C-alpha cells in the first residue's frame, strides 16, 4: 500500500500514527509543515517527507505540487488532516482515480446546502471521513438531506490514539501563576471561543462557598480578553482567577491541578486537553456536548454536567473538593481508561482496516 498523508503542523497523535503505519509495512509519504514541533520526530523515523505549507483552501502552487506527486508516485490512497489539505487535494486529483480519506475533528459546519462542503467532505472523491468522535459521525448522518448526499458508511469514528508514555513530565509548580499552595485548582485549557463556554466556568464561581480555597487557572491566550476580564471582575472573588497565557507545558499544568473543566456548549470533538489531564490522573468535569462525554464515565473517571450551566459546574467542583479520596480514585480510573480505550495502537489498526477496505 502506498499512502500520502497531507497535514500542517501535525500533533503527537498524528505523528505516531504515521510512524506506526510505516512500521506496519505501509509505504507512507507525508506532506507537512517543517516548522511543526513533531517534524524532527518524523525525520528520525525515516519517513519520506515533503515540505509544504498550504496558504489557504485554494493554493495554486500547493495544488500543482499535490497533483505532481499524485501522478508521479501513483499513490493508492491520499489521507488529509485539515480543511486546507482536503480542498486542495480534491482539486489536485481531478481526473485521477485516487480515493481520498478525510479527517474531521469538530462537530458542525458541514451542510448539503453549503457549496464549500461539496468541495470537501461531500465531494464524491472523498470515500471515507474519519471522525474523531461519535458525535461528529452522528452529525454527518443526521444533517438535512444526509440520506441523499452521504453514504451511511462514509463517516467512521476513529479516536485519536495516545500513549501514557508521552505524559511523564513533572507537574508544574502552580505558584508561579499566583495560585496559593494549598488551593483546590480548577484548570481550563483552550481558547476563548463561544463554543468553549468559558463564561459558564466563570459563572460557577458565583455558586461556590466563599470559605472554600478553590481557584481557577485559565491556560491559553485569554489574558488580554476584555470580555473575560469583565466577567471575572464581576464575580464574587476575582482573586480566585489566574491566567497562565499560552503554554507549551499545558499537560503538566493539568497534572498539577485538582480537576480540569471542559465547559463546551457545542461543536467539541474529542478535546485533547481532557485526554492529557486524564493521562496524568487528573479527573475531568465535562459538559454533555459534542464528543467530550465519550471520554468520561460519569462518576467513575470524571463527572458530566449539562451544557451552559454554571451552577452544575460548581456542584461538580464541590463534589470533587469535598471527597479527596473519591477524586484520587477517579484520577486512577481516568488514566487507566485512556490507556485501554484511547491508545495509539488501536488507532493504527483502525486506519489500516479502513485503507484495506478501500483497496478492495
């Protein structure tokens, strides 16, 4: 099997997928951004790499390069991992009988009424869509006109695989962010996009007892957001909140926290920050939206709350705060759950099955 994978700055799970497929005998070539932090890992593994940085969904130079590769290398399958790669590949392979496998990481923004969707996920050349969560697959199957425009076996759930061996860094000392040493720390990692529901995490502070030493640590580019600052200033105790800014060591920060909260209200795929926290043994609290609940067994390795409900988030935080032994056991269960059900070996085997089905 000869496979071309096209991505941008691939993350660790993607990189290990490529390396794992190569070890399984797949003749894999990877077109990706050389500035990505995992690029040296692919080089060290001896993969055939083509440097590329697509400049948009319509990149004439990128289209020409993909087409030249596709014709000269005679690939059996092309797999894309983002929207830019997908649309440029669809255009580049016009007239070529090469099946395309697309990756989808969020819920929504695909519709039979959207012309852009017909140049990507709904295009006939796209034979499979690997969805990182069942919630994404369900969206494809339940969107209007799906029975007319989408074969039911086209979207397939393939969880992104991780390995506990990747998460061995020492927990970060949270005092550097102004967090008191004995605090119960609630961390959120991500960007302040409306679908992330950060405002409901801030709202949760209104329902916490004043005497409880519960502090919130926001990790990501949020410290200069005036809207968030205003919400925090209007909370009962603004000193509970701390900003870490953008960090490369976000998983090790989660490892030092008491819990991680993912308050998304829609659109969430399979949030990496939740997986990373669970891999470190930090029990999560997630809203029942998108793919987040697929990571958590409620009450066993974390807690699931209704979306857009600050009071429910506060109640879940208090559950973990008031029961340190239960919280510790949830963390142990969370780590085991990731190791058993979201490991990279399973992802490699699932992708191999999809590729072999297409070749048949």
